[in-house]
């Protein structure tokens, strides 16, 4: 069974604290033992100094009767041994025959005293067969060694106290409570984060269900949650956009197929009639050829418009920009459409300044004004009036208005006028001699305006006709 993060954190923290406490207790015990050892040595050193200053020691006239006053002032269990500098025993307080005692020069504490002035060692006496704590100190004319039996009293004296250990054991429950609090505080964030990850892997994240503690880790967790939500929203948006584009391309293909089918069928029908009907008069033959030619022009227009709108949609960064004069573009469009304007007995009113420069694409700007005017001519009545004006400008945009005095459209069609292949034929009469538009004109206008960092809107004028208001970025 997988342990929770809180349990792991508590276990690890407790083990770490226990290890730290053990190390601290051992270190403190060693320091205390060393302190007591130093204290015992200091005590034995004072005994040795006291003995070395005794007159009989200096005169080397030593026996128990002479040193009896000194022995009475020292601890009863203290053993005193006086050695000559060469290690020979001159006196021993245990009343052991000196002739039975060998040279002490090799005793560890004596050897250390000769080498370092002082020395100590815990060992069993070869004379009494009892363990002693020995301390030896070298003086100019002798070596004084004092010793205490290493019995339970001395052993307990050198043993460290358990006060610090008990203190650690008393502190441990308090620390444990704090560790539980800390692990619980951290554990909530980690547990919630783990639940979030598990939910994310299954794709079932309920963002309202996750509540992180008010801590640094909780803040980080909330940030992760927010970033993941943003990423998930972006992913869903990409999927929606991908699906939208897939549907758009499917509809676009269907619409293009539908739009191409009419001129192709017409051309095919006219040509088939010309090939099979041998008794046609020259006048009717010419009429069929003219109609076939009109349909080829419409087919070319559809292909041109589809190519243009596809390029604007899919690769706007590939479309070049250059410095252009807006009045010049408008003038060229008017010149190009002058024959159609005269044919429909239309009147074009222009209100453009002589200087209006912008950084844009000539083909797209040309398409904006051409499609607006052609749309009015195609669906408007004879003698329609066209008005095109640059109303105002600021540091970044030009603001332009175009309207006619035609019949307008029904209000329910206004929001769909910029859709591809959409025709509101119910509200705008069509000339029977006209081949009709491609259904892409206003969609091209909108995309071209967007390409130039502008926006466009359309409304029915109260007087009559449609009014387009749009902006073009400089």
C-alpha cells in the first residue's frame, strides 16, 4: 500500500530528528565524559603537586611514618608512588616491598609523563591486580604517580549524566507534535497536488474541488493549477479552432463545388447545343457563345476570389506591403469600373483628400473598393447613387464610409452579409442580364480590412440603401 506524503514526511522528519538527537547525545556525553576526566585529572594533579613539594620527597628520605601527616590529608583510597627519573620505585603507599617492584619506566602513564610531562591511563595494577586510574607527572628530581581504584564510584564519576538525554526525550514529543503539524501543512498541498495530477492524467480535473493551503507550497500548487487550466483551455481552443477550420474547409469546398457547378454546367450546355444543333441561326449561335463567355468570366472571377481569400486566411504574412496612396487606389478602381457605372447610369460621389498614405497591399485595397462598388451596381436599381468618403483620420487609422441609396437588405440578413457565398437575394434585386457575383465579395472586403488592422460594420440607412463603415490602419 502506497504511503501518503504526510506519513512519509513525518517518518523522514522523525528519523532525521532522532538521528540528530542521538548524535547530539553521544557528542554531549563524550564532551561531558572528557570534562569529568579533565576534572579528575586536575584533582589528581593537585595531589601530585602537593606530594612533590613535600620536603622528604626532595630529600629522598621517604617512608610511611614520615609521610603519615600527608596521607592523612589525602583520600584514604589514593595510592601514591614516587619514582626516580630512571623509573625506579622510591616509595609506594601500599606498603609493598620495594625490592619486589620492578622498574616502572615502561608503564604507560609514566612513559607518557616522561614524554609529555603528564600522563594518565586506566589499567589493572600488576602489583595489586586491581584496576586503577593512574595519573603521573614528571618533576625535575622525581616522578609522582597517584592513582584511584577504578571502582564503581570512579566509574560512575566519569560516566556522563543522563540529564541531557532526559531533556532530549522530553523535547521529542514536542518536536513530534510540531513535525505532525508541519507534515500535515505540507502534506495537504502535496496530497492535493497528487490528486490533481491523477485527475489530469484521466482528463477529469474539477478545478473547483482543489483547495490548497495558504503557504508557499500552496501558492506554487495554485500557480501550477492555474497554468495547467490555461494550457488545457488553450488546447481546447486549438481543438475547437481546428474543428472550426475543418468544418470551414469542408463547407468552403462544398460551396466552391456548388458555385463552380453552375457556370461549368452552363458552359457545357451552351457548347453542347452549338455542337449538336446544326440548324441554329448565326444570331442564336452568337448568343450562345456570348452566354458561354459570360459564364467563363464568372468562373474566372470565382477562381480569382477563392485564391485571394484563401491567401488572406492562411498566409497573411506572405502578402507584401508597400507605401500606397489611398486616393490613387480609389481613382484606379473608379476608372476600371467606369463602364459599369455608366451602364447602370449610376453616380459616384467621392470625398477623398489629395494625400492619404498608408502601408498596405495594393491588390487587397483595390479589392475592397471594387467589391463594394460592384455589389451596389449588381444589386442596386438603375441610377443608384454611390457615396465614398474619408470621414476622418487619427494617428493610426483612416475612417471611411461607403453607402448607396438602393433597397438595402432585410435586417435578419445583415449579420451574415460577410459570410462566404451568402447572398441576401430576397432584399436586393438582381439584374436579369447580370451573371451574378461570386458570393465572396463582401467576405474579401472584411478580410482585406482586417489585414490592414481595421474593422468593418454594415447597417441599413434610414433613408435607403446599405452603409459600410470601416477603418484602415496607416
